[in-house]
C-alpha cells in the first residue's frame, strides 16, 4: 500500500476566488495569513521603567534603658535626625513596656524596637553563649537596682551594634555640621570606631592589668582621704558615640569582655568574699557617690573596648586604633576649644565636639 499523503481539507474550486476571513482571495495572495490581523496595528509594548539602584541607608541607633517617660531629652535628637537625613534609618531601642509610649512620641520616621529583640536573637545567643547571658541577666538587674541605667545602656549598645551594625549616639547629641554628617552616612568607617579614650587605658602597648592592686588607681579612683572634687576624670568614659559594621568580631569581643569584667568587679556572678577586691568594687558602686559610680562604669566600658581593639590587632597587625578612632575636643561656654565652627544655640550646653561626625554632646550629668 502506498504511503498516505498528509491529511488536509480540499478547498472547493468555487471557493478559491472567494475572500477569506475579510482578507484577499487565495488567487490574489496565496501566502496570506488570516492571523496576521492580530499583529497589524499593534504598538510595541512600552519598555519597563528604568529603576535606579536602591540606596542602602545607614542605621543610627539610640538606646534607652529605663522607665522614664518620653521627653525632649530622649526624643528630640532621634526625631530631628530621622526628619533631616534621608540617608539614615533611625532606630530607638527601649524596654518592652516603654515601646508603645516611645512609638507615639517619636512618630513614624523612627523605628522603635525592644531590647529583648536583641537579647533573644539567635546570633547573640550563639556569640555570647548561655553562661555569659545568664551573668548578663544578673548584671542588668544589678544596674537597674542601683541607678546604673547608663552602664546598662553601654553593654546593650555593644550587643545592638554587634548584631545590627551602624552608628550609636546618645540622645543628647546635636548635629552641628549636616554636610559632614551626611558624608559619614554615605561612607561609614570600615572598622568599629570609637571616641579616642584615655591614653593610659586604651593605647598602651599591652592591655591593662586585670585584677591587680593598682586597678583602682588605673580606673581613676581617689584614695579615701582625697577631696571628692579632685577625683580624676576620664576623656570619654561615657560611651556616647560609636560605629560598627554588623556582626564584626571586635564588637562580640567587647560585649563578652564587658560581662566577664563586670563579674570580676563583683557586679554579677558568684558570691563575693568579704574584704576581697571584688567585694570592695561591688560596694563602691552600690554605696558610692555618683562620681564613683561613673568612674567604675566608665572604666568597665573603656577596658572592654580596649580588649576588643587589642584582640583585633592580634588578627591584623596593621590596625592602629590611634589612627582609626575619632578625636574629641572639649566645648566651653558654647565654644570649641582649639577652634571650630560656630555652634548653634542647641549646643550651648555641650561638653564635647567630634569634628569627624560634625556633632556635639550635651552634659552627661543625667547618666543614671
């Protein structure tokens, strides 16, 4: 049997000259395709809009550990920065019970989060570990019971920056040179950056002694018979400005060292032996005057930052903290010592000026 031809419906001879579907006859145009009308007169699709690459905003964190109600002292600066600098995303971290009040006071431009979100994060639990986290819980309770809100803020800030990255500022910082601040938002440091602190604690060739007899002197504490007004002060004991990339090992080192050093100070951990240096340090914070509390808490933060710097230098011999960190100048009667821009009325009561950031820091008397 011969192979069959492909099946097709024959066109009757009478119909061959008849127009097909509104088109020409087969005789006029044997190649005409009736479906071409679907393409005739159809405009090309509009090109998709060209989208500019999304700009990554720099995070700015404010940390408030306490139950005080929102007021100008703790909301004015976060709101101002959020409204004035589109290159920043401003976060405000506080206790869980205070979050609704701060959300209302700060408005939609500032993102309010709870500190438990930091403490409960899997990365924090992994890097710090259950033993130190248990001691941290004891430490925060100790601070809260002894008017230590600012030192509690210090350790919580270290953890917040280690987890999220970005800048941290105290709530009484004022941006005086917006152009300089915008540059720092657009090009933040590549390494964790802090204020340049007291040389004897931060830039020695080797770390400070851990628990030695001269530790009290090293921290700037006076002898018992010294006049309280003559207590030595530190440059930058209040950790009021810092920066870190997210998940940087230096910040994890600082946070872990802070908790371990707080245990050595007798602020958390096991029982204290009566008369021991650890017991003396604990009692100095509980019973001491505000200046003594400030000195102890400041030393704890400074030495922890130094430990992080020292550890990083072991990893990278080219790291020079004296070159990386920001210089701090004093402000007296609204004028920067050594010269600088004319300060606005908002900085009339400022104590410090940081040229690299273009900002001032107000009085630290409300540290507790």
